[in-house]
């Protein structure tokens, strides 16, 4: 009997505990989700060479296009190959340890530098630089941000699950973005296309922010005006291979 | 810019295959496989699981020696338009993994969207779709020849001929860089059409009267694209799939083999 | 403090709420869905800069120009080269698959020395200097023992710098035994040699012919230069030119022809003579050519009028005499008729009579060396190396008779007789060949009566293969000195087969050598230098590339730029000067031929009592049957009525099948006087009753798992039948029996 009373007493005591534990659980999971999880999810990788864009932009004549240019066949060169670098870097210039490493390890051995590409899209994506830069007259900055103004290579973060660069999802783990170049997911393509009414047949187009678009739009409705990506249902093949 | 896009006339890429010229050599099949990273296995003699986007069928007239005759029929995806893009496979896909592109008339297949239900394979009357029962495996070193323009597929998805859509994309890239939006006829050709040593395959825009395909197939766009060339036919035309691959044959029995005709039926053009 | 159930639940609920408000769940869901779409073990081909390199394919004698698409340093696709004089943009199924050979598992990756038994596939990797030293030591040893003439080389061609280097080494070393693998080239060359009096290859102006009469030639099954023939066939369709195909089986060529005339197999020669009979009797022949530029016509006329009247010929060939007469008339009335022969892809030599008879038909209609006709095309003479200076050993060795008997008293006309090789070696207790070099050839697979060939090889003490692939011959060699694949090396490719123009193509390194291989030309030069003396003196070049560049001289630059060199002014001499026979004219009955030809069909091996059926081979573009084994892509295109699992099908007429009690797909034993095999039957209405047909190109025992062990090699079931005049292998089939198993 006394045991029973004891337990009852305890139970009445635990009202505050319940709230406390709720808050504890909430706090712990928030810390886990917002703090620990991103740390666990992304591995940190250093570029093989710390590259100084500022220095190079000053040295070259045609800005970004000096190294990142369109080939005659319409393809975009992306990252320059060693052969291009060698034009200037046959010999070690200056004393920067990165420069020394570059010439000794790569130029001398005719080995390509295994750069980590921040903006690397997965294999299933076909992206036409020509369509956006040449036809759409878009600036590099719009998607790539101010990378041309960096004097050091930042850490490359790789998603351990998908293998994608963190730049695709965006630095902000919530997926929210301030600038156009903060994320490079499909929705971001869509957002811009919607704004500029490219590839849409409805003019009153707007996209919902993630994840509402997932939650609120049933599949069939994607053809409708509030579609996530493309209003025209037939557009997948434009960007996917 | 939008205006420009809107003003762009919709294209309708299609193919004419001259069965009188086709020698059945199989070059189109291999041209396709090597262009599109189609995998291979140790034993490919079970044709039910042997992936061949382009497959050359052997037709026989069923007569005894010496009246016997054979004819080869290369079969890519027909890129059916159906009625306004209502292709058999497109209308059944629950994942929107396959779709009719109105800009080019090409039926797409998005491998990353496909979850392998194979409903489209059931719906396709041409057996043009193939399922990846296994992961593709290339012997060591052979992955070096893989084409970066086409994604290798994984186990569990359906694949099919895309009319080498990546070639359209790369050709468009070149056009963009040169400030154009229009492609010349020879700028976009499928791998099979380019390789065919007998020049039996003609590829181009059926909507463009300047293109050879239009001139040969003479599609009657008001009547489901039916050809007004007496030697031309399409496979199972009477199903209303409105395919974009036309065949030419001077042999009546070959034209008859293209559809399920009854004995009394004639392969006349006007059915409506 | 004790945590109660409620507190715990509350903690969990709090955790759940927090998780919902954190990105963990959403992000994980998104990431895992992405992961499920990109499987890490599916290769992702690296992107890069696209470039195109023009070269020439050497996988068959067709000599097509190719354009290889590269992405950075990887070759990703082979396409036909636009504007090339042979194939103008087209490409065949084998050329398309060449990257599977380049990057495939069948490559020999380094020089290998046998350590186990022959064919046991126990190898030791050795260095190139060891390999060259070993060969040089062996050759030096044989030479010092006065056995230089017992060294023998088998190559697929005798044209171009690489075969010339082989020939030069043999000559200066002291051996006459350079052997080219057999094909209809041999028979055409000999027919032209005898009837024209010149040494030349047969070129066919197929583009301009308007009536093509084919005696079993697989015009669109790989005969001649395949892509060129496909294009010509399409042109014929456009221009309304007629094609008549004569053969017992409905091949693709027969199906695409305007008229298919089934004929009793092997009797084509009689039909050709029957057609000549009608043409002569009805005076349909070209009297200008016959009267002014030919000799022996009266004798020939007498022969055909006496022996080959349509009724007789109908009896022999099974071709209706009225059909024969109308065929002869149509042929003769055509403005540019062309008759060709050589069965299937022309991989066996055939009987000389047949080639002479068919060539005589061409002469009757006056299309020798003229538009739309047959041309005698001499080799382009761009290889002008100084004569070798032989020492006494070499001079003695070169005087010895050839091992295959070619050029001897018995076989005075033939230049190469590889078909006799195994018979000669096997007939002697000790092999008359002490060292054998094989390059660009796979005789253990391609020569008929494989068992005998294998036995002969096993008797030869030293066999060196230069194969890039682990083919049957390489597998049974003592030493493999792997050559670069054609996409990794320079080589001149002169004289695409059957072309009536002078074209020299250039194979060039499209990619860097993938493995520790060496150009066969370099190896020959190294061996010569290691042997020293006059032998080394004959090879003044530092390496093969220097040799090639020097040889091509002023052609080098243009050939490098265009990928080929062609002579726009090439013409054959007019009929007044074209013939170098004793009569100075075209000879219907060659005066240089000592024994008369009897133009009778070749009798094949086997009695019709124990072997009631006739087995013939058939060639298909989808089965490479030369020294290159089928790459996986091509094998994938083979129909399931030809190959199913590991079983090959023999084609049989449903009537014949019914007589034996066979149904579609039934397993049977096929027996011939040379061998037996288990196969399945495929009922085919396109084959003459009483005949069964097997495809060539299956039954490999080497290469890789994608081709080895599938079906059977036709050459295991057939043996050579010697042509009495030329010594060529005239077998077109063999008698066979099917028994249910």
C-alpha cells in the first residue's frame, strides 16, 4: 500500500519533469539536426592546390573566359586542363609553396590536377552553358557567385550520402538562400526559369519554396501553374540525360 | 527572349528506313550501342533480356523454297506521337519518366525518374523498351570507351532509343555559340543514320519540307502523319500510335508484314 | 532522480518535434532519394574536350577510312570517314566495334613466353629486349646450322611496308617461305596473271556496272570491301541496275538481289560456261574486244559449244535452261554487265576453272579494264627500297623450294598455298618448319581442317605470334610479341580489296599504346639488327616510323593530313597495251597454262551414301570470321536462330528436316568425313533441300568469354580439296550427315 502511495506521489511530481524532458528532447534533437548532423553529413576536403583567383584574373586579359571558355563545338571547357596552365607555369614563378607544389607535382609529371568542382552536377544532368551564357546572356556570378574574387580555395564539402558537392544543396543546411548562387538544385533552375518565363507556358508562374512544393502539390498538379520545375510536362529531357 | 522561343516552329524529328537498301548487316545496332553506352553480357542470345535500342528483325514471307524471301527491318523507338503526344508508353508512365517532347517530337526516357514498373514496356506495341535486369558491367578497361554525353543506366530502370537526343543537345550548343537557334539538317543525325553503310536510314525534321525525311515520307499531317508515298508504311499504323519512323519497301509482302492485315485487306493508304 | 515512462515519452516527443523542426529528416530523405538514383558502382564517363582523328581500319582487307571521336585521351566512338574514296562516311559493324578490341579483355598486355605446355596458357611476362634476343638467338642458331629455309612467316597480306619488312627479313636471312593467308585474291590474281599476263589484283568498277551477275559472291555479306559494296548496292537500287545472285541458299545478297537463281552447289562453273555458250551461239558477245584484243577465242568457242549447251548445263546445275538462256541474253544486252565470283566473303580460294570461266564471261561482253567492268590493278609501287645484298647462306636458302610447294614444278602458278601447309608438315616425321612467325593471321582458326593445322603447329618447334589478342594461334605459340592495335600504331594500308583505284590509307596512333606492346615493324627491325651482318645492313632505319616516312616520301605529308593518298590519274592501259601474254592479247585459253582446264565442278569430300547431305558454310556481317574474333557488341547482334546460349544452329530446308524427322530447335549430331559436332537445327525455307548450312565465325576456343566456346568452328568440319591445276583449296562444302541425339 505504501509503495502505491509513493509512486502516486512521484507521478504527481513528474508534471514538471515531463515538460523538462520535452524541452530536453527538443533541444537535443535541434542541436543534433542543426549542428551535429551537417557536420556528420559532409566531409571536408582540401583542394590539391590553393588557387588564387584574384591573382589570375589580374594577370589574364579576358577575365573568366581566359581559362573558362567555350570550345568551337559549343561545349564549355569548365576547369582548365594542365596544358593551358603550362602556357604560363612551365617554370616555378615566385615562392608560393602552392606554386612550387603545382609545378613539381603536376607540371613536371604531366599529371592533371584533380580539382574538386564545387558546382559539379550529377551525371544525370545535362546543362548547357551555351544556352545560358550565349543565348540567355547570363553572368557567371548568377550561378557561381563571386568565386572569381576569391584569393584562396575554400574547403570542398562532399555529401557522404549522395557524393554531391555541398554547393548543390547550399551552404545553409535549411536549404534557404539569399543569393541566386547559394544553391544549385533543380528547383533553383526552375525558380529562375519561372521568373524569366523561359520554358513556361503560363505567365502567372511562381514556385513555392522547398519543401512546401513537395508537400502541397500533388503529382498531377505539376502540369498546372504552380508546378515545381517546368510547367510543360515534356521538359525533363531538356536537362536530364 | 521568350518571344524568340515561342516563334520557334516545333520540330518533329523522324526517320525513314529504306528496307530495299537495308542489308541486315547490323551496323546500326552496334553504332547505337557504342554511342549510347548500351551494356552487354556474356550471353546475349536470350533476346527478351538483351538490350538493343535499335534491333534488326528478320522477316520472312513464309513461302517454301525457292519462293522464300527475307527482309530485314531495323526497329528503333518509333517516337509515337499518338494523338497530340499521347504515345502508348507516355500515357501509362506513373512516374513521368517518359514523356513526349513537343519541341522535337522525341519521346524521352529519364532513367533517374524511372522506378522500373515496366508498365511502358507492356504498353509499347513495338517492343522498343528494355529493362535493366542487371547492373551494367564493363570488363576492366572497357569503361574507357563510354560516351560522356549519355548516362550509363543502373539496374531496375527501363531504357530505349532516344533518337540520340544528346546529339541534338550538343548540336544546339554549337548553334548557340554561333548565335543560331536553328539546326542544319546534317548537324543533328542519329548514330545509326550516320553509320548505316547502305545509306538506308534518313533522319531529319518531318515538319521541314526542306528535309529529306519530309520529302520521302510525305507525311499527311492532317491524317495522323500517314505517308502519301505508295511504298511507305509505318509499323502497326492502324493502332493509331502515329509513329515517326517510316519504312519504304517495294515488296508488297513486306508492307503487309508491317501491320496485322487480314487476308482480304489491302495495304491501301486511305482508311478514314 | 528516476526517469519515468512518461518522462521518457515526453523526451521522445520533444525529440521528434525538434527533429521535425531541424533539417535532419527532410535532408536525409532528399539525400537518400538522390542516392537511390545515382548508384556509385555505375561508371560515370569523364567529360572532356572532344576531338576527331582520321585513320584507317585494318580489321579486314577493306581499307575503310574511319574518324575516331575522342574525349580527352579516350577514344569513345568510331565513325566512317566522310570523303574517303572507299567508304565515304559509312562504317561496318566490325569497324564500329573496334574500341572493344582496343580496350577489351582479349589484349595481350606484354611480351609473353610460354612456361607450361602448348596451349596450357601458362605464361611468363618477359621484357622486349629478352623477347627480341630470344628470337634472334633462335634464328641465328638455325642459320648457322644451314636451316634458314625452314623459317616461315604467315601474314594476312603481302602488300604494304609491314609485309615487305617480313619478306625482306626472310630474304636476307635466307628463307623463301613468306605465306599469305588464302582468299579469292589468290584466284583472281592467278586468273588475271594467266589471261592478262600481268601481276595484278582484280578491281571491280561496281559503281558503274548496271547488271551484276554474282556467282555466289556475298556482295552485301562482306565480299570485297564491305561498306563500299553496301553503298554500291544502294546505288544499284537508285539507278535501277540489276543484280542476279546465283547460289543454293537465300543469303542476304540473294534476298536483296533482283533475281535469285538457286543452283546445285559447286556447279557455278558449269553455269558460267552455259552462259558463254548462249552468248557465243547467239553472237551476243563484244566482237570488237573479242576480235581485236583476245586470242584463243575459237578454241574456247569450240569448247563451250561442244560441252555446255543449255540442256546439259541445266542437268548439272539444276537451273532451268530457259532461265539460263534469258539470263545470258540479259547479261549480254546490258550496257555495263559485270560478272563476279568467289563464294560468300571470299575467304577461300575456290577452283581456278571457275574464276577463268567467269572472267571469260566478262571478256565476252568486253568489260575488261573498262568502265563498270573488271580491272587488272597493279600494286602501287611506292615501296622502293634498295635490293637486299644476300650473303652466301641467304643465297642458298633462297634457292630452296618453298614449304607449301607454291612455284614448284607441281604447282607452278600459285604464289602462296597455306592450305597445303599442314599436310606437308604432318606428312614428315620431323617438321620441315623449324620456326614460324604469324602476324595479322590466325591460321589455327581460319584454315580448314583445324585438327590437322593444330597437329602441324604442335610439331613446329618454335612458334612466334605477333597478335595483339589472345587468339587461337597466340594461345598455342611459344612466344607472343604483341603488336599495337591499329588504333595505336602507324601503318600504310595499300590497295583496299576489290578497288579499281590506287589508294593508300594510313592507320595512325589515335590513342597512346594501352599496354606494353610494340609495333611489329619495330620488332622486325630490332630482330634484324640483333642478327647483325648483311641482315642488319638491309634494315638501315632506326625504327618503323622512320622507315614508313622515308618509304612514303613526298606522299607522307598529304597522307598524314588526309588520312589517305589516292592517285586521281590512275588508269589501266588501253586494250592495245594491257596484255602481256605470249599473244599480247587477252587469252581465253591461257597459253601459259600447261595442263588444259576441264571446267568441271569440284567434287567435294565424302560419299553420298554415308553422308546424304551437303554441308556448306555461310558468311555474315554479324560474325567476323577472319583473324579477328567477334567483339561482344557484334555477338550481341547475332540472331537467336543462329546462336542460342552455346549452341549454333544449322539451317535446313523444312522438307529435308521432315524426311529426317527433325523439328525446329532439335539437337543433332552433324558428322562429316573430317569431324563431328553437336548442333541444333533451324528450319529455313531459303535453303535448297538436301543442303545444310553453318555460319563461319563461331566456335572460338580463345579470346574471351564473350565469344569463346560458342557454337563450332566450321573449319573443324571441313578439309581442303586441292584444285588440280593451281593447288588452291577448291572446297566449297563437304558431305554430311545429321543424326538425332
